[in-house]
């Protein structure tokens, strides 16, 4: 009985399914993704825009839960049942898929020229010879501040390190607001919002990052120790009991208006817009001296690649070229403020805070988080170690020099720079 | 003696039917236990002797153990985790079990009113999920929204409040005490049951001899519940060296700050499954799991052969 019902259902669904494909030549592309939050944006904005221009190609966005994505995708790719297009995590996770020949080489794809080498670095082989995912979005670090608080206390937006600390002193002296909303309990806040946020200014972005990977610079060198020294000074401006303050605590302290400055990642914009009752602004990491070049962490976060076993590689490539186009960038960046297109063509965004963040790309040099490419793949992972040491430096458990030494020692234990 | 039985058997029923039902009844338990306990254990032990060399799983002998104990980073992480684990265990033995015995002794006072209520209330946290306990205590101890600073302020002790979970010096003690709070119901219940098992005649005889109050507890009751205390201790030992969930929910997989709450369970988790950008290393994970297994095995053997045999049991 249940068997026949099942058969009927299968039959019916297959008939309906084929009936849905109006034209016989229609090709359906399926996108694997972990961004289930973005389902409506894909269904209502992105896919219709693509389908309108490309008759004959249908696109289906099929997200999995973020925590299950990597495992589910691996299983599907091994079984050969994965979708035509695969959303790529940055760096090693995707590189492994490419090395296993699950992802196709997209180096020559039309539209790839729209991206800078930094934008592509998360999905490029170590030697830079092949790119296997189209970069979709990045997140930018900086500081979000409470505009009302700044106006009330008469503080101008700080551009240099000295001005930054002067502003913090002023907020602290006034006492109404906690100067900086950050805690060290969850460790990664200290590393990601602290070290990787202000660091590029000191190690000169890509220049320092590349030198570190090549082994020309060490983490014990001054450009890498200095951000720790600055971070150590933050301690006095954090809230009471910051050692036990978690990431949601920091978010709440800021959106409730109890803190003046929030060391941020741009992904907060969407949440903060709905929660904060005051005006917000943003400024990039302050430079050492007025007139210095500013550097920002413009961290590559999402890409999309082609399943090497896809039955419709030509259509899929057409879609990928569209993802690489300014049109996609425009729709995507506006639908998800805080996730910025990596396209070289600047995108005009309607959200003022997001627009502020992205405007830094024009005046500052972008880089990605120093610990993500290559250096995180061994044991101990430099990224994880940086979490612990950044928190240690702020807590005062380790001095900046000791922290840097520990990191370098951990890295030396497994990483040998290519000569 | 066995030969006597056998000879008796062979005389009485030479062609006795085979007792298949014994096998049949044993089979389900044997199959399930093998599938979910023995096989994974053997597989873990096997995996600890293998490692990936050039993409192939290869037998490497004790090389993984050499890495774990020989390489500075691995050894430092491991010894730190082991040391923290011993502190974690010591706090349970010094706080949880004596308190559990005290609570059980108080509950067994016949005149105590509302005994059932206390018993239930104290046992309740044991039934809660680790996630809930971890979350509740993180909130209670939070310096920003927590009620601890508020209550301490009411009694004028605000100056003694500190963000305990965030300080390397106090985090492990704080987490251990949370675990004590959660698990204290188990020693209490076991010892309470043992105390109730003491026959009234023994107590009455003691009273006739003039042994009452504290001296009755120390001289009569405590020796009688000693086997139960031994069992509680070994349960605590096994539980503590397998612990993971509470630390993971309260302090995260990196068991911060500065790894000060890292115990063997969290080290195993990070190594085996990987964390954030660190990729999982199944061979090294299995190696740590094997060492944990050996530590627990050694502890339990020490108890079984060294202590349990010497504990005097009283038959009533």
C-alpha cells in the first residue's frame, strides 16, 4: 500500500517536474551553498535577474545548514550528486576540493579579469597558477561608532593612532560610555576585530603578508609586534570585566548605546541597523601618522565554483561569468549590506554605513587576514594561536614580545617557507 | 570442585540438551556492546598506530606517540591538559564528594523536614543538559548582565567580584565548581542510598553503647558507606577524565583564556575534529584518545586491585 503510494508520488513528481520545464532544451543549474539566510535574496532578486537575460537556463539555489555544509558537500561530491555550482569557503577547504579534482579550473573564465589578485587569493593555488572559484563577497574591518555619543562629547572622527587614543581618553573621562565594546572571552574577537583590524596598517597589508609567507619577515619583527603593543593599550578602555565579556555581550553593549566605539566587521551592519536606536558612523583603522597610507582588511569570504562533474559546464560558466559581472555585484551588495562585492567596478550602495565601509577601498590598500592563507593549515594553526595570544596580550597575560615569540615558534614548528 | 560437578553431571544426564537459550539471551547484548563499544575502541587503538603518509593511510608504529610526547608543542599541550585534568579531578574529589557525603548525611536525619524537596532540588541540576548549565552559569557570572555582581554588591562584597571565567588563574576553578554544582546530586544519591541501607539495629546498638551524634557518624556510618564512597570516587575519576561538554559550552573549543581550562577532552576534540581553520587530524586525535583510555584504565585498575580489595565490607 505505502509502496504503491510512493510509486505514484514518484511518478507524479517526475511528470510534474518535467512539465515544469516548459522547453525541452531548458537546463537547470543547482547551486550548493551554506548561506541559507540568503535564500530569499537568491530566489527573488538574483536568479530572476539572471534568467531574464539567459532564456533556457534555470537556476536553483539549494542551501544546507552552515555547520553541515562542508561535510554534506564532500559527501555529495564524492557520490557525484552535487549541484553544478558550488559555493566556496575561502582557502584550504576549497583548495582541497580543487586538488581532489572536484572543482574545475576557472582561470580563463570570462569575467575573471574583473577581480584583483587579492580578491582571488582565497581561491587560487599556492603557486598562483590556477583560480577555481569566482569571488563573490568580502567583509571589511573597521570601527563603528555611536554618532550621538561623538556629537555629545564633541569628538571628531580619529584618523591617526594618537587621535584615536585621545578620543578614547575623552570618552573615558566623561564616563557616560564604555569607550570600546570588545571582550576577550571568546578569543576570536580580540584577534579578528583587534589584531587583524588594526594590524595591516603596521605590516603594510599585502606587502607584509606576502613577506611573512615567503619567510622574509617573522612575527617577531617590529611590524607584527607593534599591533600587539597597540592592542595592549586597549585594555584600559574596555568595559568592566572584559575578560569574561563574550561576542554577543559586546554587540549588545554597543547597540544598547552603552559603548561608544565598536571594533567591527562589516557583517554587523545588517544586525546593527535593526537594533541600534542611534545614528552610527564608521571609520577605518587609524594610521600611525597623518598622511600615511591606510590599509584595511578586506577579507574574502564567499566565492562560487564549478563542479568538475557538472553535466552542463557551458551553461554553468555562463552563470559564473554573470556572477563576475558588475550587475550581480550591484544586486548582491545592496541586498546584503556588509557583504561587499569583490568586483573591481565600484558598487553604489544605498546603505550609508555599508557605503562608508566600501568607500575605504578607494583610499586605502586592501589586504586579507594575515593568518588565513597557507599559514593556518598546520598544527598549531597560526589563526587559532593568534586568537589565544591576542586575548593574552589584552588581558596582560603575555607581553606583546612574548606573544609574538610564541606565535613564531608555533609557526616554525611546521611551516618551512618555500625558497 | 568443578570436576566434581562435571562428573556428577555426566552421571545424571549424559545426553543433556544444549542450553541454547543462554547464547540467545546473551547475543543481543553482546552484539550491541561490541558494535557501539568494543569495535570503536579497537578501531581507535588501531588508528593511533596509523598516519597519512603521501595521502595513504600507513602503519607507523608508535610514531604518533613519539610526536605527542616528543615534539615540544604537542608535549606542552598534552601535559598542560593532563595537569588541568588532575586539578579538575582534585576539585571534584575535595569539594563535590565531601559535600555530597555531608548532604546525604543531613538528608538521612530522620527529623529533617522537607527532605524530599531538598533531595529533588539538589539532584535537579544533574538532570539538566550541559548546554543549559553552561549557559546559565555564564550569565550568572557575567560581569555585564550577571546577578553575581549585583548580589555581591548588596552584601558589600562587590570589591571581591572578578570576571572569574575570563582570568587564566581562576577560570579552571570556576568551571570545576560549576561542574561540581551540576553533578553533586550523584554522590549525594548514592551515599544517601547506602546510608539508608544501614540497619536500624546497628544504629540502636551504637546508641546503647553511648555512641551518638558526630562520633556515631564517624565511627559507625562512615565505615559502613565506605564502599559506596569508593565507587563514587571511581565514577568521578572516569567522568572527569572523559569530561568535555561543560568546558566546551562555557569556554569554547580553545578552552581559554590562554588554554587554562584545556583538559584532555577538549584537546582531543580540537585535534580530532579540527577547529576553525585548523584541519582535523584523525591519527593524532586517536593517539590522544588512546592515551586517555590508558590513563583511565590505569586509574580504574589501581582502584580495583589496590583499594577495593582492601575495603572491608560488612554483611548484615
